[in-house]
C-alpha cells in the first residue's frame, strides 16, 4: 500500500530530478531514497522514474502515482483540520433531567447556554432520578440532573441547586388522602413516604398532571417550592413547609468522568453552578 512517506520520496525525486538532491531535501542518505523507490516500484510492478538526459523524471505510472499521492495528502490535511476543529468545538451532549428541574431550573440555563455556548448541541430527556441514573449507567445519556439521594459512587457528581420541599395540597385541604406522585424512582416520592407514611398512590408522569390532580382535590404531594410557585400564586393549591432538614434536598449534576462529551459537560455545569 502506498502511504504518505512513499509519496514524499517519489515527489522529492520528481521535483529535484536527482536522488542525491532528493535525499538532501528529505534529510536522509541517498541509499534510503533509492531503496524506498525500488521497493515501491517492486510492489506496484512498474517503473515510476527514469533517467533522461541526466535527470530523473517520472514515468507515466509515476505521474499517476504522484497524482494519487497529492490527493492522499489533501485528504489527510482535510481530515486533520476537521478532526482538530471537532476537538476544539463542543461535542454533542445528551442531558437527562428531573421533570421539576426541567420546569424551573432549565429554562434560564438554556438561555445562558445559547448566549455563551452557541456551538453546544444539546438534547434533553426527562425522567425520575432512578430512571436517569440507570440511563447514565447504560450510556444512553451523558449528564444527569438528579436528587442527591440518587448519587452513586461510580459517577462523578457536582452539587448544583438546593431546593426547599413543600407539601402541596388543594385549596381548603385534602378531600382524599392520596399521594399524587411521579413514577417509582422519584426521590421526592420516597421523601413523601418517609414523611407522611404509606398512602394510596396516584402515579403520574408529568408535573402538570400532578399539580392538576392536587388542585382537583385528589390528594397531596411533595415537590420543590420553586416548581409549584405559579400554581400557588394562581390560588390553585396551598403549600406547607416541612420541618428542619426534611424540606431541603440538593440537585446534583452526575456524569461518567471518562465521557467523550466531557468538555461539554464541564461547560454546562460551569454555567449552572455559576
């Protein structure tokens, strides 16, 4: 197979017209040039240069080899340029986030990313903390925003937000004693059970669905205060604070340290933490 070094030797002989001068240009001894050309000609089965009037000139086959070689060089330079450019840019980033974080914390973060990281290509999925940790382990996402209780030692983590959890009830009190919660794997759901005990469960997949059911008097829930503020202000629900540390929970950014999108991960975490 003809590689770039073969082309460089053949090109030097064709341009200088001499094996000796080619060796000088390449910084090697004359025998190296002669040996490499002979091996290349043997491999291709035909002469690539010939001596005419005391000057080494390429044969028709040599001209063809030089043409292919020039194309190989151009492709190599183009590949290197593009790969270097890709290394300097932000690799695509797959973010998984809790529904409540997506509703409250993500919009200002995405706005900042659009202004400060315009080349960042970001795709977003939502799920419970348990679902997101599992997706991170499978390699389906690169970065997860999860509740601190879901942290696992195999992943790196950075604290991002501290949330105040509140009990959310319909206006005037609970008409039915039910827990209106996200799917299994939600850390807020687990905190609800720890705080209020086991109640009949009404399970939903969206923040809007949960808040709609609470407002309709179907039960109560436990969520970050910032995530339910607009419903409280609209007079659709009431909230009650929790005692002591029960009401505080941190959101972590969690990722695999060796992830190929690490540059994008660090950039987005830097914006969120800043």
